[in-house]
C-alpha cells in the first residue's frame, strides 16, 4: 500500500479548502514498478513532470499526474516510442478512451494468438506421448506461432502513430 506523504491545502476564491494529495517518486515506483531513474527521465524529457516539488526538492505527483502516467504506460505497452507518446498526449484529438479501446483490441488478438499456440503445443505433446513422428512442418508452425505470441515481438506489431491520432 502506498502511503500519502504530502497534502497541500489550497483556498479558492470562495474561501473553501481543497486538499491535494501528492505522491513521491518512490510511491509511483511502488505503484507502477517503474524505477526511480525512469520516472526522473520522464521528467527530464518533459513526458511526465511533477505538479509540485517539496521544500527539499523532491518531485511530488498528484492524481492528474498518475492518470497521465497510466496513459504513458498504456501507450508504451501498445508499442509507441516515448517521442510518439509525447506527441500523442499533446494532440488535441487524443482521447484516453480511444487508447484504452485500442489496448483492449490488442489484448484480444494476443489472447487469440496465445490460445492458438497452446492448442498447437498440446497437439505436439500428444504426438510425443504416442511416440509418433513429428514433422519439421509441425515444429516450424509452432515456432512461428510462438514468435508471434511473445511479448518480445511487440515492436514488430506495434501500433502506428496514425492509429492513435
């Protein structure tokens, strides 16, 4: 559980008090699995800058920053480069819902590919248990399916920048 480190009390024109919650780089690291170095790099390239800094100079992120980070991670998961992500987030026609729907479609495709790979591996296993001959074509088909179903091949199937914008 990430604990709240800082709160800032703001007063608006009507003199009502609004509390803003802030999270540190360490909190975001625990929440997302990103390293401190990655989060500092995102700040350095102006991809994700903190809303505030503490008196001692620590980065402080608010809820809006966390939403932006979620969008960055989703776009990155879809295969966009950091530069493409930066451009996408600045685009006036960009909507987070569009990205989420694209991510859903990509996940459906990945699940279908994984299910196909599972079926082929089960067939190969059955053939081996029956001590039947396995052809080169059988192995080649499984290798090709495995290649298309692995996360390391994401970049080759990455969304184009035009699909997002």
